[in-house]
């Protein structure tokens, strides 16, 4: 049985995770910057600013209180346009809060598929945790701890990647080796 973590610990891990993504994306972009078109550079800069905003206040981008109303209105609009009778499946079709965050941040992960996939997984864990912990269903609330632990684990892994990236280039292989034993 895993120990219970507080919402404050999870929010700190979320903030740390997004801050790490900003650092990793900036580092990745710096290696590609010279070969990027001007428009991609501009979009990447805007995406980094967006990620910084998410890192500073993730509640605005993921919490049920801020995002559910807009998500429901997108679902209602879609079901009306498609003349659909069932709205439950529409939640899987229209953009979720996580999708908005990913789309707005996408340019910062320019040609870095591994970082993009890690970002997607992190955002998905954050949204699932937020919506499960605030659900009216006991089942969802009881399983939200799994996502909380995923967020904390992913945040620690991201922090170790940042530590490696920000270390002296001669020390990076040693740090990679050190972190590989800690897993």
C-alpha cells in the first residue's frame, strides 16, 4: 500500500514538473535554434512562456472548477453540430483541458519526440488526478492516489534530467550513471 500524499505535495510536484519541462525544452531548442525557421522560433518562444505560466499556476489550466464549464460547452456545441444523442463519448472527441495545454506548448518541443511524449504523459496524469480527486464518484476519488504518485515520480525523473542537463559536460556521463542506479 502506498502512503497518502497531500494535495499540496502533488501541486508542488506539478509546478516542479512543468518548470523542468520549460528548462528541458529551452535546452533542446538551443541546440536546434540555428536550423529553425523564424516562425518556428517565434512559436517556440511563445510556447515556453505558456509553459512557464502553467508552471506558476497549474490550477487555472487543469482544475475542474476552471475548466469543466468550457469543456461542457465544447461538448454541447459538438453534439448539437453532429446531432448526436449521446454526450458521454463527446468528452473523448472534443479538446480536453490537457489538449489545450499540449497544443499551446507543442512548439517548445520542436523536433524532440521523447520530450513531447513525456510532456503528454505528464499532462495526462495531471488532468486525471485533478478530475478524479474532485469527482462525485467514490470510485474515481479512491483511485486518484495512483495519479498523484505518478505525478510525483515523473516530477522526480524530470528533475534528475534537469540536474544532468545543467551539470558540467564532463560530469554528465557520471551523473547519468549515478541516476541510473537510483531507479
